[in-house]
C-alpha cells in the first residue's frame, strides 16, 4: 500500500517508521522523503480500506497526516 504523508525530515521518518513497526510488526515499511508526496510504502498487510484506516490512525497518533493512495481499478 502507498500513503501520502506530511513528513518533512529524517526525524519525522524515524518517528513514523517506529510507530508503524509497532502497529504492524510483520510488515515492511519505507518512507521516501525525496518524493513530493512523501510516500510511505508498506508491504505485508492486506491492501484494503480497513488496514488503510489503521495505518492512517497510526500516523495520526504520531502527529502526522496521511492519505491512502488507492490502486487504480482494472475496470
């Protein structure tokens, strides 16, 4: 899954990834600060609205904003 975030620096990235790893310890995370959307990437959890809401909640609990970049439909 991909999420747009408002992270700005390495310290923000560290906070977000720490919280994400605590919320979803079996997932793999990366936050691209070079991307204009500061994209948070996650692998290892189902790509659905329930899990997306949980990731967004984890971001908000850390003091950041996030929105799910939903995959384009094949239809």
